[in-house]
C-alpha cells in the first residue's frame, strides 16, 4: 500500500476515536451525519459515515434513570372528594401527625422530662406511627362523611361510602391494614352494633339521630372513634351532653387512674344536661351497661372496661395501654338490651381449636380466619369475600363458641341515644389522644 494512503487511513482512525457516536466535538456540539471521502488505491471515493447522537429520554416518575438511580414519584398534596388519595401519598416520609398531647398530673408529672421514659417511648415509635396512620385515615374519611351524609341516603350507601374511603386511604392489604370492625350507623333508640345487612332498605330521615362508629387498623393497631349526627336542632343538647362527657372522661384518664373515677366524671357531666324533644324535657342519662374499653393488637375489646357511671371498679389504667373512651347518653331508661337482626360477629379471641362436624362450618371458619382473623366482621363483609349460603354454617359456629354474635343494643322504643368516642394511648411521658380532630 502506498505510504500516502496509509497516512490518510491512520488519520481517519484517530478522528473516528475522537468523534464516537453521541460524543461532543471540540466545540461542544453534536455532529450531524457526515460523509468523509477517502481515496483508496486511486479508486472511487468510499463513504465513511458517522452516526448522529440520539437524545436521551428522561426517566418518568417512578422509573429508573440511566445512571441507575430511582426518580422521585410525584405525590399528591391534598385529599380529594370523595377521598381517593392514600395517606401514605400525603405523608411521603411515612411519619404521621401526633394526636392531642396532654401531660400527666400529680404524681406522674415527672414523666414529661424523665430520660428513661423518653427512651422507652422511642422504642415504641413504630407502633405509635401505625396508630397515627390509622387515626389520620379516620379523620379524613369522617371529614368527608360528615359533609356528605344527608337525609334520604340509604344506610347501606352511607356505610359503603365510609368503608370504601377507609379501604382506599389505608391501602387495604389483608390483615396488614384495613377496616377494624363493621361501620355502625345505629338510629335513635338503637345505641350500638347495628349495620345494615344486604337487602336492608332503611333510609336516613331528617328526625333521626345516627351514631357513626368505625375503626381503622394498621398492622393490627386499632383506632376506634365515633360521633353522632342529627339534622333536627332539637337534639343539639343531647349531642352536646355526650360530647362533653366524653371529653371529661378523656381528661380524667391517665396512668394509675381508677376506672371508677373516670365513670364518676363522665356521669357527673352527662347528667348536668337536659334536652327538650317534642315539647318534653328529659335529663340525659348515661347508658350504664355500655362501656369504654382497652384495645389490644387485633383485639378491639382488650379486657379492661371503662365505665361511664360511678361504681366500685378499682382497676387502674397502666403505662403503655391503649383505650377507647366512649360514652352513650339516652332519653330512655339508660339501659340497653339485645334486639333486632344480628349483623356483627367476631371470631372468639380466647378460644383455641374447636372440633366442628359440619363441613360447611369448617370452611366458613377458614374463610373468616383468612380474611378477618379476630377482627369483627359483618354479613356484608362475608358477601364481599364471596361467601354464599352461609347462615346455617354461621349459626353453627356461634352455637359451638367459635364465633361470637353481637346483636344490636337498644334502649326503649321512642327514646334517643347519642355516642362520642376517642382512642388514646398512655405513653410513658404523656397521654396522646390519637383520634382527636378539629370536629370533635
């Protein structure tokens, strides 16, 4: 090969290395497609084509960039109506807001600054955060429900609106997160444990007093909170009495406080109210056989009860315990009994293996264990997971003690009842009312 041709080929090789595809040239710009003429052995010029650099496509939100790093996901900054944005998107750091904090009194006042208590509190922070997430879901769902619920709505529509919002905001995932128990929407003389079964045609009326009681759980950590709705202003004092009594119970509660003292505080406040309904005046009475309760993991009624009347229960609240203070007021006898068609059930928390002869009952118990564990459920929830023709099997489970039935609890017909409830935890340093919101 002639020497001059070899020199041209060597020069071309160096130029190709300096201008590989996508590499800026000496002036910092990308080359377009260019053809170089090179004469070889005196023959026709041969085209040497250089490739044009392709622009890199930016990584979409949530995709992985070219350098292997994950791109940030765009987060919503506000809740929609109806609620559709999971609270984890509103709090991308996964740290949820604390509830109302109250310092302990008297002999427990030292706890606020005690270093050992603060250390114990830090050890439980993940559990507190689960509870706060559940409480935030409750606040956002009920905020929409209170604005939306109106006379003329069916009870099924009301419950499904609340339940669908809860499932979406908590990102329901089996027994890891979801609804803690069936949505209660008890009317008038019915104080608790009513939720509509399939086919129930009950419609909310202007003169109804409705207790809305629902719960949320995250990893089995349950928050339980309730409020009352009435559209006729003649019931305002009934609602005010029960709300004030609940607040009195919350204020009294604390580490080493006796249950009897809480009940006495609740009763004193509630009985100080009167309400005039249809021209007749009633003293508001606490429903003496309904109580608040402690809450355990996956266990809505954890073993301790919090009375709403004065009495002899000397049991004390203890550090670290989770409680729901719920108070019920009535214009009737102030005493409830079971009545009406049952809708609420729960797997017995304390019962081990129970031999069952009925194959359908065994299968139903397996479905209950898989979908609800020891969390309460209702017949609508069984329908939702695909169970059919289960009433006989369900009765068999109740008769054998594997499942507990919780029928509606009612005062005398013609009376009106109201309910308010909050969940709080007795942290080592202070009391935190988890479900407190601007509304109640």
